[in-house]
DNA sequence: ACGAGATTGAAACATTATAACGTTTCCAGG
DNA sequence: CCTGGAAACGTTATAATGTTTCAATCTCGT
C-alpha cells in the first residue's frame, strides 16, 4: 500500500478505535501498519520478524494478541486457507468479505459481494443453520498473472 | 455414519478408484472408513490415533499421504477453518461444496448449492480471476443446537 | 524374473498457535 | 495525589499441525 493510503488507513483505524473505546496501542498500530504496507498476506511469524527489526526480542503471543485485537475490530482479516493475515481494505464499513487469492503472485482481492452473501445466507437458512462467521476464499489465478503467463496447455 | 451407509460409501469409493486406475489400498481405505464412521470432522492426529489402535506405531506422514490421496480423489474434504478432515457425503458426483459447521456440536453439513457456486464464479470472473479451489465454510449454530439451547439473549 | 514407478516406514524437523504465569501500564474513584 | 482493578504486555514453555528426507517394500506390465 502506498504511503499516503497507508497513513489514511491508520488514521481511520485510530478514529474507529477511539470511537469504540478500544485502544489502538503503538504495538497494535505497528502490526496493522506492517500488514497494510504489504501487498501479500503475512504469516504471524513473518509479522513477528518485522516487529523484531530493531533487535527487540518478542515472542509469538505478542503478535497473536495484536492480531486478535485487529480481527475483533475488523481492521484485519485472517485467511484460513493460507494461515495468514491481511489488512482490511475498507475498515469501518461493516462487511462480509470474500477473498480472491492468487496462487501464483500471492496477491489478494477483498470483495464484499452482496449477491454472494445473500445466496450463502439463503442456503444456510434453508437448513435452519445460523451462520456467524463466513469463510469464503477462492484460490486461483489473478488477471495479472493469467495475462503474464502462457496458457496452461501452451507448449513451452 | 451407519454401518450400511458406510459399507455402501466404501464400495462406491472402491468402484470409483478402480474406474480411474487409482489404488484404494487397505491403508487409504481404512482412513476413509475412520473419516466416514465419524460424524464430526477429524484432525490428522486424531485419525492417526485411531489408525494406531492395535499397537502399530505409525508416523504423521502415513496419515497425511492417505489424506492427500482421498482429497485428490474427491473422497474426503479438508475443512480449512477447522484444520480437520471429513468424508465426502456424495462421492463420485463432481461437486463444489460449501460446508455448514456447527460451532457447538461440531457437526458438518455439506452442501453443493449451485446458486452459491454461480454467484462466486460471477464475482471472480468480473475481476478477471480464475478460481481453481473454492473454500466456502460457514461457522455457526446448527438447527439442532439452536432448538436445544436457550436463545442468546435469554436471561438465565 | 526384471525394472520403473508407486507406496510405505521411520526419524527428524518446520511451522503455526496457545497455555500459563508474572509484570507493567492505564485509568477511574476515593 | 494514592490506589485498586482491568487491560495490555513480556516470557517461557509447550501443544498442535504439517513437511522433508531417505530407505525399504510392494505392484504391475513386459
Ligand atoms: Zn475487510
Ligand atoms: Zn497473481
Ligand atoms: Zn463432497
Ligand atoms: Zn450443532
């Protein structure tokens, strides 16, 4: 994420937390910044490595606690299929997300497609199931990678 | 799964594999049986524990290899949000599944809702994204648990 | 029988995540 | 200003999940 957009995202996050009485401490803010600065999703231990830059010795719970907070506040998302985390692309707006995850370049597109959410809700309701936490992730090939690469059946 | 249904599922699996030239070895068959006999999804190490009953000392790769085979053949599914595996409820029929996972009792309903699949495909296609492996899991409360328990806002 | 390829056994290792416990920091009320 | 309770943080150890590696064995077509 570009520097300006990053600053704006962090400001939005701070405002949201203030408004909710939640504390976006320096450490949590730092984790959010690391997440948002990166295009790709990051594993907890990758975040930890970046947090440690500057010779501080931090342990796994530190980063997992910060992530729990960010997930609760809707400032970050967990990609279950990747065991990784990503900064939310539109924090504040309550949203059910779907993720398009490129298996080649690792980039992620965060959607909030109402049609998909509705269909899922319908399917669940029809079985008397009350959905609380949807996990919708499509692993595949993004537009950029599809055009940059030869077709799957192209003779090299 | 009841004994009869289990036997039928295993026979179907054997027939499918034979037809494809894939080898449903005793070990793989045993893992499939463990998966299908159980209502709930099972972690790899839970399966391993059951495989070991009879004092054999098996290592993790044994069960992961069997699971890889079953996943490839569409005889089992992996629940990404649970780090667990489940036997397919309708093997043979090519299908994209969605899973309703009860957070209370652990039971799983495997859907193959065409409307959901289509909506997802549309949303992806609109972004030039070619989905290869969909992960759709709704965590929530199943009908049985909802009726058995007091409402969330019920004063105890 | 022979050999290529698939399957299995076994040990070590890598990665991801949490439990448990103590300390520090923050903030509201006295 | 004190002070007590809650939230946040530090630290160690450990649980849970998944992979690499290499050697031994089995299967099947020739
Ligand atoms: Zn989001
Ligand atoms: Zn890509
Ligand atoms: Zn299935
Ligand atoms: Zn239930």
